């Protein structure tokens, strides 16, 4: 059994595919060029091992393409990570600085609380002394009269 096969760019296209392409494109120049490339081959001479090898080659090329796309994506992600690294380091430094400042603020609040208690004690003592002095002065003035 012989079947017409079109060879175009080292890839076999079945005659039915060629007919579909011809009806879609309707370009006279391409039709004449492709018509000259049509050759008849006996399918029995086409070795199944050859067909399997072609299929494997296609699959390998698809895998290669996928790996290339994956490598490109990995490069993009790596570039984004490198681009964001200084910002991340700056944010980490800011967090560390904030932690130190919060710790210092807590210490200062504790000191302020102690100072406030101590100043209240002194104020109470001074007010008490002033009251005692005022009472003594009032008593002295009232005794002299």
C-alpha cells in the first residue's frame, strides 16, 4: 500500500493534512511549492523503529523545551530574590533596632516610675514639714497674743 507523504522542514505531514492546509491557506505560490515537494513512499519501507525514534526525538525536544522554560523561570525567581534581599535585610535591621529601642524604653519607664515614687515621698515629707512649721508658727503667734 502506497500513501502520499509530504516532507516539509524534516517533519512528515500526511497527505490529508496537506490538503487541509491547502484549503485553508489558498495561496497559489505556496501550493505550487508544496506540490513539488510531495513524494510517494511505500509505508512498508518506513521502519517502525525509525518512527519510534522520531517520536522519542519529539518527546525529548518537548522535555528540553520544558527544562529551558523551567530554568528561565528559576533565573527570574533568583533575580527577584536578589532584588528583594537588600530590602529584606534592611527590614530585619529595622526590626532589630526597634527591639533594642523598646527594651530601652521599658528600662526608662521603670526608672521614671521609681523616680516618681521617690519624688512623691519627698513631696509628702516637705508638705508635712511645711504644715508642722505653719502649725508651730500659728501656735506661737496665738500664745503671744
